[in-house]
């Protein structure tokens, strides 16, 4: 992964998208408003280094990425599609695929197993588990940056189809261009996902027949309601798949389009991913949110969110089981919720570049905790005697989990500022501790504390962490 990233422009001859917008005076897709010089400049002009960094990462595949940019400058001249291409390429350093061609062998074998109706889902799972252990155990350790393997035709096809959805689907009229970039455009939803035509496959398998047979609600202005469309397809698909939950995640995930369409078993997260892909194949703006620790009750660790035409972000409690937006585990509490994004979280990227101790935070995650829980910004004093042993400005906050051998799970990082450990948007009703790097490893630098519902902080003795009386403040280890 490249860490040498900052904002970009396309350089030579000032061919950035803002200048194209100024040249063509493109009318806004929604509402017929003329783009002003100011809007165009804000939309397009960034500095050169982000794009250059991404193109440099591509190595010999650079010509494929440049072909996409040139296509929207010279052939299909469309400043918005050009900006979409820039967005995908600028953020491509955060994404990767299998490097080993044996993944295609595995997917072919998995396809035959899933098609064998004489096997139960458990037997199919066990068969794939056995062959994974025997032949493909190491596949996930061999990866390659997407920039080095992605093809121009694939990227152009993805941009054209997602753009057509945004500009023509009756249930996407509420989306801004920036929302389109993150909620519909990306060519993948999960790392290691195959670079295939999942939009076409899932739409043809589930969405098209659903839309043909169902009468979908329209409001008084005769616009389709995005929630009704999304939930109708969710319900239809749930009736036409074999949803069988397994807890074992050791089998390689089924991340190709034909396997997603024929999946007969999976973890709850596998089915959430399938639902998210299904929503985007329909043109419904969808995202995946997740928590870094297990729930206290019977709740998901990953779930789907859609952006409604009222601007509401509506979550599913599970995947295909529950209506979209019906309610999200109101009794649950947790330290953090993160959204899977295609775009790079530049703050996390800076952390990975500058920190001395590097916790493996994913750079394509955005903090959305305050959308789910009451949160507090914390600024906790660190004793000077402890602080002098720290070798880094970065500090870590960990949530208590019900696990004897390792009772803490790191959920976020912060910084030492003015002698205090500072963190943003921490979920309340959780037991925490703060850690710092002393040059050899992480050490606890404050007493454990409960962040109460009213935002107050109550310190407790470290000796009492294993007490059953504190279990109500703990989450589960994943």
C-alpha cells in the first residue's frame, strides 16, 4: 500500500476535471443549474501527488489506468465520469486482490460443490473447508494492489453502468454527485472480491425478476420510493436463496459473482455483503457498517445501510431476515461503529505513515459511531511519570471484552495533547482502558474506566476487571 498520498491534479496542460467543466459549462444533472466557476473549481481541482502516487503504484499497469482517464477526456467526453475515474484511481492504493491464479481453480470447484443438490449446506461447507486446508490455505496471504492488475475495459464498464444507474434510476434522484461516488460507483465492496460483472449477474438473477412481478409503491409525485424498492428486492431474494448461517469463517470467502448468486451457506457477514452487492446492482445507495467488537446480545457485527430519499441512513438488523430501516438493536451498546468505504481515510493513512507502533487499522474505514450511539469526546490526563516512558504521540483506546486471556480489544487511536489522551466519538456505557507505546510494546497508561450513559467517567481498579459485576460494561471478543 502506498502511503505517499495527498490531493491531486492531472498536471500537464491543466487537464483536470475542473477545467473540463469550465470548458464545457456542463449543466447539472439534477435541476438544470449551470455550474459556476466556483463550483467547478471546488469539484475538481486537487493537487497532483495523489493521482501520481496511485499511477506509480500501478507499475507496468499504469497504461490501463491512463487509458481510462483518456477515454473520458477524448472519447466519451464527460467531466463527471472523468471525476469518477479520478476518484477510483486516487483511492485505489487502499484496495487489493488475490495475486495467485489458483483462486480461479478454487472458485470453479466451489461452483460445482454449491450446484450439487445432493449435499446439504453443512456438507458443502465441509467439502470446501477440506480442500481449502489441503490446497488453498495460503491464498489470502498472496495479494496484489488492484492498481497493478485492473483493466481499463473493466473500470470503464463499471463507471458507465453505475453512472447510468445514478442518472436514470427513479430511486437515485436524491443523490448528489459526491454521494454517488461513495454509495454506488465503486467496482468492489470487499477486499479480494473478484473483478467481475457482479452488477449484471446479481441484477439478472434477483432484481429483474422481482421488478417484473411486483407492483412497487410510488408516492404522490410518481417517484419510486427507494426504501420500498430496496426492501422489495431484499424480500424477494430472501425467498429465492438458501440462507444457512455457519459460524466458521475459515473457508475462503465466495467473492465471485456466480458464487454470490448461488451461495447456500455463509456467516452473517457473508450474507450482509451479498445484500450490499445486491442493493448496488439495483442502483440503491448502500454501505456496510461494522463494529470492531462483538455485540453483547444476539446482534450482527456487520450490516447494510441504505441512503433513503429523505436523506435518512437506514440500517438492517441482519441481512435478508429483517426489513430495511425497521429498527437497529436499540438495546445494544458498543465503543465504535465504522463504515466500509472505497475512499481512503487520510487520517488513518497519516497514522500508518507516522506512528512508531503500527496497529493494523484498515484505511478504508470511516467512523460513524455517533449515528448509532450517544458518544463522548474524551480528554483524559496521563500521569507525567508514565508519559515520559512513551515513545509515540499516538495512544490507543481499548474496549473490555469477555475473554480471559486478552480482556482488551483496541478500537481506535488518538493523540497525546497537552498531557492528555484525546479520543473522539467514543460510545458510552462501555468499559475502556488507554494504552501507549513504550518502545517495546503497548502498556496501559491510565486506570480502566467506565464511560457512563451521562458522559461521566468512573475510574476503577485494574484488579477488578475480571469481576462478573463488570460484565454488563463489556462486549464480546470476535
